[in-house]
C-alpha cells in the first residue's frame, strides 16, 4: 500500500462578501478539509489504490470530520494517531488568478505532534511526505526518520516540499536540510515556484537537474498553465500540456498531481521511477494533468474519483 505522512488541517476559504459597512469588505470564511499530504492521500484513495494516512489528528469536531472524509474516500486510517490538541487552521486568500495564499495557525496543534511509529507495515510499497509535515517540529524529525528508514529498505520514497515560506523561520537551514533528504528521495514532485525558492532563484529545470545529480531518480515539475515536466536520472525531459478548463481555484491541484502519480505508479507496480522511459512518463504526466484539471474546476481540494477520470474527456 501507499503510506502518506503529514498534516491534516482545515482551510478557511473565502465565500461571499460580507456587509462592507460593518465588516470592512471581508468575506465569510467557509471550512474546507485539507492539508497537502491529506489531499494526496484522498486523491490516491479516490483513484482506487490502497492508501493509508499517517498523522496525528485532533479529536475535536474538525478532526472527526477529517477522519470521516478519509474513510469515505477509501483511505486506511490504521496508522492514524489521535490527540485532544486542536486542529491546524489555514486561512486562504485567493488572488485574481484563483491561486491560493495561506496564513497558518499551528501552535500546539495535533498534527505537528505526530510520533514515529517505527517500521511501517511490510506491505508498504511507497511513502509520500511533504508540506508542513517536513517543517514543524517535533513531527518533522519523525517524518525524516521514516524517510531515511524506508529508503534504506527499498520503499519508493516520494517528496513534495510544498513550500510555505511564512512557517520557515530559517530558510538557509531548511534548504540545507532539504538537500540532505535528496539521496533518500526517489521521486521529487515540486512546483516551479518552490523549485526557484529552494534554488535561490535558479531556473527550475537547472535546479531539477542538480537534484537528480544528488541522487533523486526523477523530478516532476508542476508548471501551472504551462503543464507538467519530468527530468530523470537518464537525462530525459518529458513534458505534457495543461488541460484547458474553467478554473474555480487551484487549492489541492499540486496535491492531486502527487496522489494521481502515486496511483499511476502503483497500478503498474512501479517502485523504481528510474525504470520508466520518456513515453511512460508522458502517460503518467497526462494522467496527473487530467486529475488536476478536475480538481481546479471545483471549489477547494476535491480530487477526482476513478469514475470521474473515466467519464471526463
């Protein structure tokens, strides 16, 4: 099965404007269940592959709703830890393109207190990590230990840093830590913007080639309207265009790419991305682009099901 580790939180997404004479033009905030790794697990589970979510989730009302949504999406929760700490909140602001910007409330919340469970179940074939789970301590150190242990036993290890600058107090230290993970990462999925931030302004393709030289088998770049690209250890560059859809917002788009890539690899029993050729990668990226196009056509992070993928042209 695929194990996804990281935070589960509630996005507070703008709704209709309030009375500007009373509330200064603010919008009502609507709760949407999310978190990068949480969305990855949902995407994989909805696409019909065995996925398990590893995190610490609150026993508050938000936490119970998060767990209910996992089970409704076919995600295994046997690795979940529960606690009475509050659920992490992310207040979302959307720009004119529908892109999301976040303000986080993370002090003393449940997900950052996840404990290392020790060796993952023997049936684990892939471990996916990222976003706040790899930033906020003490959970970040627990996930890092899992990454190194699972890499050593040959598990397909997948990382999406999904940078949230506001929560990275020491960018230089985080960048150094990121580089230290690369020998234990087989597949790195990253946005152009995050790649440029991590590489301090370098071209994302150039940065990706450098990360491959550091030991990563393949780097998938999400490029917004410019589609998806992959750079492999064999020096290959494959690319697919984005699908044209009416965008509601981009919340969960990158997470859907991650989850759908995991599903595609699992369905074909691929545990070593280095074994894929350019044609395979174009098929995988096209599948992920299709899944992401469905997500961005919906409000909030609502990854498609296998049935959605079958009926959407």
